């Protein structure tokens, strides 16, 4: 057992730092550091600068870097700390792996390069209003007519659909079988006639998710991934990738860091908050939770490197525990901010305001961050669903 | 010991709840909030007609001499509807300062205007560095002949956008964090040198930041002792905390009811989600929080009239701790039990959540009040227990 | 609404104090104050001194004081603070009310005075090893033969059975109906041939509960309470009384008080623990919970005084929340005691030891108190059962 | 980064787990604990035969030069069986003090005796007022010619009843709470003036209190610098904490398995109780705690060899915080899920519970280590994160 990063890992980290230093666009870095929103064009430019050596998490044959999971972890950590993290939709993390694992040659050749050079922004069409946690209960239908499917139905909670060029969807292609068995995986050009995107405003005041309506939308049959009615299997593969990466250690670290920055500028009862023992203990408590999560994440990575595909107990708790720690970090930020979190400053005003002058600009984002953090235990399979899965799959209950 | 309402209190409850039911549904609230001035002037008139604006004032000024229980009843009902009107600012805060600190002329002039709904007031107590310390005042008031000249910046002045007059706390003597040396000044919003910068709050209300550039305030607009206003401020803040506890309790009550309703109707996996044992137990946890919050709100209402400052502060802080903890517990739970829909602006539960989070941050969050309570030696039950036991022991030893 | 105790209540409290001062046996008071165990005889003597004005919680016609619920609450509070609290089995709280509510004249005349003058020690025979939380699944049988029942079976978790003169039991008298409908309520002389009491040692090291075996035990039919097969209803009445009284405000108060006493003598990092802000905040947190519980208890009393029998939400949470607060108070005590809680001193040695000298004598009881506190959320209907009941009965889920 | 065991480590794991499986079931433990000396001498011999007693010592004294991972492996297996033997006292504590502080003569004499199972040792560090502060030493050691004279009372000396020699920390200089001025003395238990008062522990072990009345200790039995032993004590304590984390992890693993087994077999309301969703989710909560504890135990094992004191102490404290919190969480949950049976002495789960509670109280409970961690500035990840970001920012500014 050697629990340290290897010499090779450490060298890799240095290389990543140099790479980021050389290739990141300064203006994007500055905006990220100040918590400002980026435009779609800026995100695309940022993604292209990050993808210079290939898509970090993909195999080399599909335009990826071919890095190990540990290298990917180090890259992600450095990118986040730099900060240079941008996510150009869910092409890299979600649909890309499905395409190179289950897609045909034509699909690989067409779609993968367009993700790798940040041309196509993808969004995910899984959730539906009637389904919620019961994902397989989806109702959006795709009926085959000759060389195309006709799609009718509705998706919801679709992240960044308003930016997207493409949407990958689970659709029902057979009504006569068990619900999991009649589902197919379709790639749909979001500009197709009959597709309507309508924003959902969330309680943080932002617009991140949308409803997507399909009314008699024609989709060529060559946009079917894998086999018809086998989509549930591809979706499970995708979701296990999504959950695996979802411990959110980097997000939580960054929140803790911001809380400490802010606490160093905040006076409570005439004393610097950052110096008060009870505050320091509160932070230390979170620090322990976060370290435990991080080691658990590393264990899961080590285990996954060893035997691809198998699930160990450590990985199954990443999403569950990760969302709790993320939420605790958001609460900590909020507690530090205190009454100054009261004012609401709409996104569009954020750039032009300099007030309140004693606080960093990202201060205005703190209450919305806290509000939005409540979604972390709901999206990508709620905590209740995660617990049901673990109870069944890991504990055999 | 009676937890029942008196006949008058029962009538008050019924009338305010009826008004809310008729005119303050979630859709009404969205409408009121979406138009200037961000609340309903018509509702404000209704409050005046019903006597709600007159509640805490004594009868000689047109009031009803109501106490903390009456305020609790109204605030709880207001919480259920998430009202937007400046009741706390005008009646509880500014009204409280006038009641407890104002002179005869000030009360005679202003209280009838509040009671009739013809004047709205606000209280500018916060500064950007003051956090929850009401005595941390850097805004200066300097005596110049028969005037006072006020300079400084007051932040988070809730409803200062619609106020006709604003009561400003300012330092007349002493150091930045002294409890002595603070005065209260009644300032006209149109006074030369006063500028207001409006903002929205996270929970859909409105407020202003005020910059005071040598604003002249006549001696007649000084409220009480120019250096001794802090006890009045502190006492009114305790009353405001008690009122906010009741408002939060109203919010909790609705959050619990809405969530319970959702559990009973929403179907997943082919069944009502309320049939899942895990969700049932969570709903029970919410009920427990709600009932504990109700108990502590009652306790605060029972103790906030107490003249013994320590006893009053202990009880009020204890209640605010409970309410703050429950805000998180009930807020998080109710959103989680709803799933995604609970995160949307179109649905009501998130608005309740944001309101109770903001209530936690008004006049001291749970951690702040826990510190205050700990510094005051806790609720004191232990002291009396110990002294009782010691006394008995002494008696018995003597007797032997 | 008048949330204060009335003038009459305050006068009553003074009377109680005087009564306790006049009638309590000093030696018993001393032992209670020092946390020492009392003998059965001492408990009987203590109970007789408390019952001088009648049984506090009973109606006057059966030898009770006829006090209001508020008066009973005040009496209990004062008795505990004095301290003079002794419980002579479960005659007063559990079986007494069943007998005077559902028993016949002969039963009332025979049993009630023997409880009121601390002659008969009663214990409760409800739980069985196979039943656990599913109380109605009990298997102990009672078969009628002429003028007596023959009882066979086993009870468990029977508190103070080794002290008891009588045991009241739920027994199955009909196998052919729904499980709740074939249960009867029997009063059994524990010295009857065929009854065996075997101690269960709990993890606190004490002997408080036992198993009670019934092997061909003959019980006269006149020992049946109420009607045959109607026992479940009487048991529910009894349990609702038990839970109602079970918020344990007094127990928790006493623990908090002891924790503060001990913290005033304890130095951590060279400083008095009682003076450290983070400790004081921890206590204050418990203080708030306890006050909320106490007010909830008072609300339940006020409500019960108003409409006897009806359940309001406040009362249903008393047992549930009460056990949590009791456990939190035990944890606080344990945290204050710290490493000095390590030594285990058996009961029989407690009286003869004076060491460790710097600590009060009850210090040796702290770890056992903490261990035993875990049972609070298990006995008298576990927290899970309470939540099931509340979800169904109060929330309608 | 490798979480896999090496071949040698795998063999060690197998052999110790095999031994426990064959000879240390719950029934065996009750038997061993019920007879004098409160553990199994036979098992102690088996540990010697298997080389477990030799593990951390260097080969020149007959040891195997094992590191923290090897100790972790053994302690985790021991935790699963709740062993009663004085391994921590003899090998980890006294052995650690000898390894790190002893001179050549002392090591040559004593370590082979430990390795062969022919000597048992104990460490007397605690005093009744010292709580968790290892430097709070009032027991006096005064130099008298070639002797030291020791006087004072040491409490909570685990396994001091069976020890042949006890290493005693005593004050040679400085004030009561100074870190300097502490020496370590190897004291024979039969030395004149030394009396032992035995006690049982809450979790079924044995220990003594030691009274030292002018006990003469030869200069040759002084371990290391007479005034500078604290760094050694502190380092060995960190190693003991790491070992205890692993023991607790073993306990947790068994508690989780036993509870899961109970959920799968116990029937109530006509079904296996493991089919109730609420209990399923609780079982998941236990698993999460277990895995988080495993991660932090690994982290402590990885960092306890670190020579940078601050980094080491941060990591060890963080692990102890996690283990302490999990002791409560897993302990409470496993008893609750069992119901009444979990409260009885006849059943195993309560014994595990008591052990993990006592582990929390050895060498500092969770609150103590949280304070230490907070005082050390947390785990330091934030420092490096910040310095990294600042560095990058500076570079980029320069570059522009």
C-alpha cells in the first residue's frame, strides 16, 4: 500500500500547471476567479484552450488524452484551482463516452471531433415532468416512420438547453414491454422544427435549466445510438459515469476557501471572524468531512483503475456524501456572509456594480449559491434514490 | 397557564386569517410583488381598516393596546401568506421606537398617521461593518446649535424606499462599539443631503442604502436621550425578533402543509410518494420542528414583555436559535421532499424557504443568538434549579 | 392567552416545597442527591412519604389527590429537584389508572389501596422476545379452565421484575381472530407457582430488566381486567398515558445540571470548562431544545386538561423528542466527564469507594447513564414506531 | 497512489484474520475476559509466534521493521474481535517510546523480551487532572545522586496490572503545564514505594492507578533526555491514535456487518425488518460512516510517519475527529436498529459500542482533536490552494 501520489503523478501535476499557465485566456481566468458568468462564446474559447492536448477524460483514439483516472483527477483539481474550469455542455462528460462506447463508426466520426473542438454544445434530455426520480417512467415517444422517428413529448430540468446545439434524449419506442425495456437513446438537433425551449427560473434567480418540448419532431434513424429499445442500458452507463465524477471535492474546496477569505475580512463582535475558535472549529469540522470525501474519491479512482466497471462501496457513496458536503460548504459561506447576503443583485447588474465596496465581487453570488446548493441532493438521482440503490446493490437489502 | 386565545384574540385571528385567505394567495403575492412599489397599497389600507396598524399602540393615540400575543397572531398569519407590506418596519420597528422612546409631541403627531395608514416609516440601524451588533454605529450625529448634523452610510434599510420618514441610529458620543453615545433621529427622506440607493432582497422585498451627507435634523426630531437610545433600540429589536419568530412560524406552518399535500398527491413508481416510509418519517421530523418552533415562539411572546433585561434577552435569543435551526431543517426538508419542482420560482415552497433564511439573518442569526444566550448563562433554569436544591439542602441540614 | 403559571399554581408550588421539606426522609434524599441506588424498602418508605396526601396523579375517589395536570406537573418537577423522586414500580403510573378506569369494584377495592400505601410493587408484562416493536404479535397464552386461566409463555424487558409482587400481563386468549382482537389483560401474582424471573444484564452493567417465564401458571378468572379479548384497548390507554408522561424534562434538566456542576470543577487546556465559550454554546444549544420540549409538554398538558383523551400534535412528539433530548443530555455529561469516565465501578462497590477524590460520587454513574440512555429511544415504543404512529394518526399518511 | 496491499501485507492480513477467526469469536472473548488476568495468555503467545509483537521494531532487535500500514492491518483485525490483550500498551505505546526514545542498552534488553512475548509493559501518562493534555504532568521526578525519586499519582494506566515494567512520565523541571521539563522513567512494578490499585474499564479491560511514593529509579532507566521527552511522547501518542483509529475501524466493520445481518434475519410485522425503507437508509448511513472512517484511517496511516510535526498532527487529529463522530453515529445506529437485544450484555453489539466510545476517550476525544486541528489551521489544503492561486495570479500578472 502506497498512499502517496507517485513521482510520476507529481511531475504530471507540474506539467498541467505549466500547460494552464501557457494556454489559458487571461480574461476568462479573471472572470472565473471573480465568480462572473461567461458567455457561450467565452466558454467555447475556454474549452478549446483546455482541450489543446486532447479531451482530458477520453481515450486517445477518439481525440482524448488517454490519461489515467489519477491524471484526470489531478488535471481537474488544477484546472479548478487555477481557475480555468469551464464546461462546454455535457459533450465531454456524458454523451461523448456513450457515443464512443456504443455508437457506430459514422457517429463517432461525426460527433466526437465536434465535441473535441467545442463546436457542438450538447444537453441531456432525460428527466420528464411526470417521471422525476422514477426516470424510467418517461413518456416522450418516438415512432418510426421509414427513415426517421417522429418524436413527441416533453423533457424538463434540461441544463443549458438555451445554449445547446444538440440534445441527447431517452425516448419510448415500445409501449408493450416493461418500462425499462422500451427505451431508446436518440441524438436530436435542437434546431429541428418542432423543438421548443422554455426557461425554468430557479430560486437562485438564475436561468440554468429549461423545459424542452417536442412536437412532431423528425429525427433521422441514423441518430439512434446502439440498438432500438436498449437505451436504458446506455443511460445507466452514462449515469454511473456522472455519479462517479460527482463527489464535487473541488467545488467544496473552493467554497471553503472563499469562506475563509471572507472570514479574514469579517469582524464579529469586534474580532476577526477567522480568528475565533468556534468558527475555526466549524471550518475544521468541514475540513475533516471534505478530506474523508477526497480520500474516498481517490480510493474509488484507484479501484476503478484496477477493475474497470466494477462498483465498490466507496464509489457508491460519492454522489450521496458529495452533495451533503457541498451543501455544508455553501451553508458555511452563507453563515460567514451573514446579513450582507440580504441584497439580491441580478446577473445583468453584477458587472456594473462595485458596491458594497468592502466585499469581493463574488459576495453577491453567495446567497444564490446557497439556495442553488439545495438542488445538489436532488439532481442526477436524489439522495433517496442513491440510498435505495446502495441498500439494494451494495447491502443486499 | 392558558394557551387558549381570549375571545378578542380569537376574533383578531379569524379576521386577519380571513383577509389573507381572501386576498393574499400565492398568485396575489406574485402580482403585488411584480408591480411598484413591490407590495399592495390596497392591502395596507385593509390592514388599517382592520386595526392591524393600530395594534400595539395605546388607546390615547388611536391604538388598541395590544401586546406581544396580538402581534404574534398577526405576524403568524402574515407569514403564512409571505406578505410584502412594510408592517415590521412601520409598526413593529419604527412604531416600537416611537412608543418606547418618543416624546408626547412625536407620538401625538406620528402614531395616528401610522394607525390610519397614512405614514410609512423605516428604521436605519445597520451599517456595512456592524453585522448583528446594534451598538456598532459609526454614523455620526453632531450637535450644531438647534440642529443635529448626520453623516454616514446606513445599509439594509428595509422598506426605506417607501418610507416617509426614517429613524436613524447615529453616534453622538463614545467609541465605535460603545453602547452609550447612540441617539435616534427622525429623518425626512427628502431632507437635503440624504440619498437612497434602492435594492431588492433575496426574498423579494425592497430596501435602500442611505447615504447621509451632513443631513440637518431639528432638535424636535431627536427621539429620547441623545446618548442613551441603546436600551430602547435593544428592547424594540427583541420585540422585532419575537415578531419575526411568529412570522417564521407562519411560514413553517405553510411549508409543512404544502409539503404534506405534495406527499399525498404526487405519484412516483406507481404510488403516492407519501406511502414511502422514509418520506413519512421526514414529514414527522418536520412536524416536530414545527411544534418546537411554536413552543419557542410562545415562550418569546410570553417573555418579551419582561422588564428584567437578562430574562428577556435569554428567552428571545433562545427562540431565535430555535427558529434559525428550524428554518434550515424545515426549509431543506421541504425542498428535498418536493424534488426539482421545489427549486423553481413558479412554485411557492422556495419563496418560503428564502424568506425563513432571511428571517434567520435579521437581527442576528441562530449562531449569534446562541453566543448571546451562552454569554448570558443559558436560560437560567439551571441556576434556579441549583439554587433551589442548595436552599433545600441548607434547610434540611439546619433542621437536623 | 396567558402563558404564565397562575397565582394559584405558584401557591401550590410553595405548598409542595413545604410538604417535601416536612415529609421526606433525609437519608433517602441524601442518597438520591448522590446518585446512589436505593433498596426496595427504602423506595417503599420514600413512596409512602410522597403519597401522604394521596397518590398525586389519581382521582380523589381512588385514594388520589385529585390534582389538575398542571399541579401534577409542578409536583413532579419539585419532587425531582428536591430530590425525592422514587418510583415504587409501575403501580401508580401504569396499572392503577387501568384498574380504576376498566376494573370492577372488587379489583378497585383490593388493588388500589395496596398501591397507594406502597404494599404491592407492580411490574409490566407486555414485551415478548418474538414481538419487539410489534407488541400485538405477543404469544403468551392464557387458556380458561373453569375458574382460572392457565398461562404459558414468556415476557421480556420487564422492568424491576425482581422487586415485584405483581405483574400485569397482556395474554392471548383467542387465536382465531386478528392479532389485536384476541388479547386480554391479566393481573398475576408473581409468586404464583410456575413463574420464573431471570435477570437480563444490560450494557450499563446494571440489572434493571428481566425475563419472566410462565409455565402452567394458574390465575383466578377474577384477575381478568375488563372483558376477555378486549385487553388491547386497555393497553393502548395505558401506553398513551406512559408516552404522555415520558418527555423526561426532569431527567434531562437534572443531567444538564450535573454536567454544569462537573464542568465547573473540570479544567480543559488549563481553563475551567464551564467558562469556555464553545462549551457554553453547546450547553445553550441543549438548553434551547429542552425549553422547547418543556413548553411543548406544558401545551400538551393544557390541551389535555381542556379535552380529556384527544391527542394533539404536541403530545404525540413528547416521547419521540424527549428521548432525543435525554440522550443529548447524557452525551453532554459524558463529554464533560471525558477520560475519567473510563473506570467501571460495579454497583456493589459504589458505596464503599471514595475515589477518585476530586470527583463527586455520582461521577462513576456517568458512562453507564450514557450507555443506558440509548434505550430511551427503544423502550415504550421505539422512535420508529412513534414516527409510524404520528405519520398515520396525525399526518394522515 | 496505491491502496492495494503489498504481498507481505496481504499475507499479514490473512494470518491475523485467520487467527482471529479461529480463536477469537465473541464466545472466546467472554471466556478470556471472565478469567484472570482478563485476557488470554495463550493468545499472547500466538501473537508472538506470528510475529505480531515484533511488527514495528527494527530487525536488529528481532523486529520486522513494519510501518503504520502494518500496525493498521493488525489493529483493524484486533478491533473486529474486540481483543483484550495488552497489545496497544506493550507494543504500540511502551514499544514506541523505547523505539523512539530508548538508548541502545534499553532497546537491546527490552525489545527482544517484548518480541518474544516475555515482557509486558504499560505507559503511565495520565493524571486525574490532566484530561487529554499529555504535557500536564504533576508527578515529580527529583534527581538524587545516581537515582531519580518519583512521587505522584498516575491514573488510567491501561494493563498496568499485568505489566512487568511501566514507563512513567514525570516532571523534572518547569511548571505543571510546560511542555519542557518532562522525563520518561522505566519503573519496575515491584519497586518499593509503588502501589497499584486495580480497576475495570467500562469496556471490559483492566487497568491500575499507580501511587508513587518516592520510588527510586536508577539513572540507567531514564529514557532519553530527562527534560525533553515530550516530543517523543507526543509522536508515540499520534501513533497510538492512528492504531486506535484502525482498531475502531475494525469495530465499525463488525458493527455494520452484525447489524446488516440482523436486518436480514429479524422478522417483525410479518416481514424481515430489512425490508423497511427507513431501516435500509439507516444501514446506508452506517455504510457511509464506515467508508469515511476507512478513508481517514488510511489518511492517518499515510501521514503519521511524516516528520513535519504540524502536518502529522493535523492529519492524526482529523482522523480522530472522524472516528469519534463515527463512533457515535455507528454505535447509536447499530443499537437502535437492533432494539432491546442490542442493549444486553449477552449480545455482542453493545460491547463494540462501549469499546468505540472508550476509544474516543483515549488520547483525546473528537472535540479535543477538533480544537487541536482548528488551532493548527485545519488540514492546510486551503493554505496550499490559496498560495497556489496567488502564485498563479502573480505569474499571470507579470506575464501580461
